[in-house]
C-alpha cells in the first residue's frame, strides 16, 4: 500500500520524461488562507536586482483576467466598467459639493473644503479596487506592460481600453441623468461644477499653449493614480489600511492640484452638459487631449517605464524577458482588482 502511495506521489510531481531534479524548481502552491493560531504565509519572493518584477507579474495576471473577461464575458466586463463610472460620478459630485459648501461660508474655509473634498474623492479609487471594477486610467498602465511583454497585441489592447471607456461613460451618463432629475447639484454646487467645466474646455480655446497645459495636467494625473496602484500591486503591502491610504493620497494629490482625469472630466461634462451650459465639441476635444495625456502618464511613465526597468537581460535583446511564475502564487494580498 505504501509503495502505491509513493508511486502516485512521484507520478504527480515529476513530469513524464523528467527527473526529480528537473521537477525541483517547480513553483510552490498558493498560500492557503490565514487560519487562527497558524503563522502567516512567507513574504513574497523578491529579486534583489529586479524587485519590481512581482509588480509586473501581478499586472500580467490582471491582464490575463481582463483579456478573458473582454472575450468570453464582455457583458460582465462592461458591468464592472459601468460600476467604476458610478463611483467616479458620485464621488466627483461629492468633491464639488464639499468644495462649494465650504467656499460659500467664506474665503477662509475654501482651502479647508478643498482639502476635505480631495480626500473624499480619493475613496472612489479604493471602492473601485475592492469591488473589482474597471477604470480606464489604470488599465492604460496594465495594457502597456502587457504589450511590452508580448502578452497582448495593440489591437486587443485597444479593444480592452475601448470597452472600459464605453462602460465608464455609460456609468457616468447614468449618474448625470439621475442628477439632472434631482436637486443634488443645485445652487452653489452647480455653479462651481459649471465654472470648472468651462475652465477645462477653455484650455482648448487658448490655442497651443492651453492644449499643452491641459495635456501636462493629464499626464501628472494618471502618473499619480498609477504610482499608487504600483504600490498596491508590488507585493510588499498586505495591510488593507495601508493600501487605502496610498490610493487616497494618490488621488488627493491630483485632485488638489487640479490635474485632469479623463473619466472624471467626462462625467463632469455630462452633468453640466445636460443643463446646456458647455459646448459639446469643445468638451470632446478636451477629453481627447486628456485621454492622450493620461496614457502618457500611466501607460508610458509608469507602465512601459517600470516594465523596462524590471526586465531581466534576455539572450535576444529584441525580446523582453519571460515571466514563468505567477505573482499570485506568492502574494498574501487579495487578488488584483479590475484596475
């Protein structure tokens, strides 16, 4: 009986034609869920020369999930993108409500309101992460890393981004329509939203200088978001509170400094546009510029930059290094969300 058990174990662990030595480096099994009274799982493996490879591997795992979702479960993927649009729309409205309410009490409180509003808006990213919703700006980073490592081509990448953008816009439109038939944005809140929308479209009418200004603000915006997601995905953080603080602070920086987010600005234009306040063509032109800037900030400065930075030397210089292991086998943290 013992001989049969040993034979079964050998057959299961050593591939056909292989040896025990060749089977030794196999990837370890995923860490089990924590149990009371049992020591926590070991920390993720880190290569001292390329510590960011855990981040890259985690992102590639997330990309595989997105590619499957957009292929076999397109409707569910769209639902996740719509949900992200809900969160952005509601929390961006809250941002203006808080800012306008404090500003109405006097100039001295305007700064306090701006700080609280920016911190509140940051929780939208936290909810998107923990509900596995799909946000366009973070997906820009993910698909860029995937293209670099030849896990996906540009055509499929554009499809993922297009579906995500469409879902985000649908979610934002639903929020805008609901706001239109309520008094939530009445008074000083709508005044501030309208002024903000006119300021954003005003960059386009200022010519080359204004467009460059808008573009740079969009670059910084998605750089902030994705540097926060890099910290969440890097495998070193297993504490949820720390992850939340990092995401909130990342959004706080771009919201407080007036950087431009393509999805948030789209929702703002939809809310204000249903009141006939802005020129729709100027709004579309502004969103195009912001989309390009967001891609540079998240897709290039974070995605491609960190993919190259953490790529091991390859025998063929024209090809990026291969990832043989999944970071999820070593991470104690939750599986990557749809970001």
